[in-house]
């Protein structure tokens, strides 16, 4: 049977490991937040580009000079 001191040491070790894991997961969440922000900005930029008429519809295009 374990003594109280051994049990407390084990609990402290487990708690320390859980705190480390929590910090690691928090860092992952922060990094993913930065990535999401960047992707949202890129998506907004690309959406704005698509809204601009960069290519005319075929019926509005002037034929090339060799026609």
C-alpha cells in the first residue's frame, strides 16, 4: 500500500503533466487562430478579386484582330 507522501508525489506528477499538456494545447489553439485569421484575410481578398470583372462575358469580348 502506498503512503500518503507517495500518493501526493504521484498526484503532483500527474498534475504537472496535465498542466504541460494544457499549455501545449493552448499554443496549438493560438497558432491555429493565427492561421484562421490569415486564411480569412486571403479568402476576403480573393472574393473581392472575383467580384471585379476581370474577364468580360464571351458575347462582350471583341474578336481578335485576325478575324
